C-alpha cells in the first residue's frame, strides 16, 4: 500500500462524486434531452437538485426509480460510494469488510431504502449463499492440517467471516482453536487459510458491465499505486461486477485518478490537456473496441453532447458512459458546467457522475469560479452521513 499524504484532491473527488450524483437525481434515467429541456424551462433553466417527480417521467422514454428520494439525496450510485467509505480504514481496502458492510446496508433488514440495480441485487443474493462457499474453499484448500482440524478451521472461518476484517477474523478463529489446545504452527496454518479465503473472495458479483463498477476507483487510487492498485481495483470490482470490461474501465479510471492526486491542483485552462494526456497514457488498459470508442471521444473539436450521446449512447454500460463522460469533461471548463451538461445529456446521468464528479472535483477543486459550488455541497445530504464514517473521517476531515 502506498497512501498519499495529501488528502485535498481525493476529498474533492469524493465530494464531487456525491454532488454530481445528487444534482441529477430528479432527471435520472430520462432518455429524452427534449423532455429534460422542458423540465429545465419549468424550473428557471435548471434541472439540478430537483425532487424526483413521477410526472416529469411521463411522455418520454424513462424509468422512474427514486419515488422515496428527495432533492439532495443520492441515487443508488452515490450509495455505493457511501458504503465504501463505511468499509475502508487507515489500513485501506479489505474485501471481507466491504462485503459484510455491503450486505448489512443493502441487504434484507438493512438501512438502505431505494432502487436496487442489477449489481446490487445479484451481489446481495450471492452473498447470502457465500457462507457455504467460504466453508468449501477453506476445506478444499491444500493444508498441513489433518482432515479433522481443517474441518474445524473451515467451520470457524465461515461462521465468523462477515463479522470483521481479515485481522479480526484471524483473532476470532484463533480463540476457539486455542481452547482446543492447537499448536502454534497449527494456528499459523489457520491464519493462512483465513488469508487465502479472504484473498480469493472477490468474484462474487454478476457478469455486469454497468457503472457501479467504477464507484471504488477514485478512493482506492489514494491508497494504492501501480500493479497493486490494478489488483485491488479488480478484486473490488468483481465483488459487484464480475466482468472484464468493467474491470478494465475501473482500472483505467483509477490510474488517471492516482496521477491527478500525485500531480496536484491545476488551473482550469490546463484541465483539457491533462485529461487528454492521461486518457492516452492509460488507453492500453482497455480492450481494442473500448479504445476505439475513447479515441472517438478525443476527436470532437468542440462540445456537442447531443451528437456524442447518439454516438456512444446514454445508458448505464461502461462502454457508453465513459466515452460520453470524457467528451463532456474535455469540452467544459468548470465543475458546474460539466455537471449541467451531463444532466442534460439524458439517460444514466447519475452513473456517469461517478467518473465525471470525481475527475472534475479533483481537477477543479472546491469553491472559486471553476470548483465545486459550495452551495451544492451544502445541498447534498449524503455528504453529512459520509463524514461520520471511518473512511469519511480519514479522507473528508
């Protein structure tokens, strides 16, 4: 792990994601730019921070997903980031801790009341079956323990699996084994089985290439770098999106964010050049079809989100959302302008906000002429909850 000392850029990235997501909740999944223009006309030219209202979804291709949310709330995308902040600590990302908190928050009886997208819904279903899988993995692993003791170790590992992170799980598993007077080398082997099962856990999500996959990249990029960043991002992504394109785009995004954090703040006039350079630098991470789409996004001489939406699509899939997001960021000159154009581009604006908000937040910062408007930060309800999490205390102050 290679944490960065400076937190201002990652703080702005997190705030930017929450703000960009919440700002577009009232028009999320309206697939008509004309309809969104009508809504804007009825609200003094703005669609940011509107209450989700069923009437705004009538007469246009759309999906009204947020009847229980209000202006300033997060969509399901912002909630993914919130759960990540609840699960991370100064020690970084732990797969078991993330899965446990994900299940507690989004699962049956959890705090979350809202739309469950496919990655969320299918992951919760898979986690419910995971206890048996953990037991089988621990039992089938090559081990120096005899068959009876390996069965004991597998039982306790699966029993306590969701109650703590890796180190906590080791302690919990050791307690009953010590009472059975296991030898030091046997306890160490049980520790190794814990580590093996935790490391092997990642790929429990559905084969899904939608934008929740990218919801962890910006935060993980502050903790890790290089090959380790790639590996941790892949493990995190496959928890909810067990898909190669989802992994590739998430790694691509994470590498860009790490460079932005390390290079420091930029002037608004420099943003397009920085984005273009980093996009080209990490293009090889993507598959060839994905590279072609991103190259098209780089070719636009000026902002044309209407044509770009027709070219790439406005739905939730990474190969649609990422090129459109890059086009918007390359051809706007402030956080607010990028967010407004994103919301007017229709479709899954909140999904695109995961990447757009983080990049624009980190590059433009907060306040001032080009940064995240402080009024928008104040209007975003999830930020207050996020600050109270362990990850929020670490990264948001």
